[in-house]
């Protein structure tokens, strides 16, 4: 039994920290195009594994999903705060926590991109004025910040079951 490969969906990527010329790769006598990023199981991998492309893609997805849900969990929604928080955790948080065990080692500026999204959503959910601190919002809503979630997921994966 042979593995069937789809040449049209395949890309060639070298994972390395330094620059070098890539060697052409062919599958079934068709040249596989070289790319700096590749998507695998919903995770965008870049050649240097810096996770910037992945975080950018996650933020775009989160913005689109939040835009569609704003009428339900936004400032003017009559839904209870508890139900808004449930929707956030089930729909939006699950998007940015997918694969967090891998991309959680990214630099702080990439983590901050997701943190700003979380701050915006929580602020809009409770219709908080500008002078309320984000830390106070998270504490009152009992929501962890992104860095704490990264640590929580990493510890959960590291501990034996």
C-alpha cells in the first residue's frame, strides 16, 4: 500500500535559524514549491519557528469571529455577563489556545497581540470605561491572562497523568 501525496497541496520548507539555499524537491516528477510558511493541523509554521505568522493568523481569525459575535457579547447586548463569558471561553478562547503548548514559547510581543484582543473583548463584554485596569477586569471576571494560560497548558502537558 503506497501513500498518495497531493503535489498541489504540498510545500517545501526548511526549518533552520540561518539562511541557506533550498534544494529543489519533486514529488511524482512535479516540483514542490518552496515557502517560508506552511500550515499543518491548523498551526502556521514559519521557517525559523518564530510563530509571528501563526499569531497574526490567529488574531485575524479572532477578529472575524468576534465581529460576527459582537451583537451577542458586545457592549449593547442584553445577554447576562455569565453567558457572555461562557461564549468567550467556548468560542474565542478555544481559537487562541489551540496549539498553545507549541507557540507559547514565542516572544512577548507576539503574546501581547493575543493579550490585547482578550483585553478588548473583556472590556466590551462588561461595558467597562477606559480607566478600569485590565488586570482588575480579569480578576473580577476570573479570567487568566494569556501568559498565565500558556504556563497552565505547559504544566498540564508536562505533568504525568
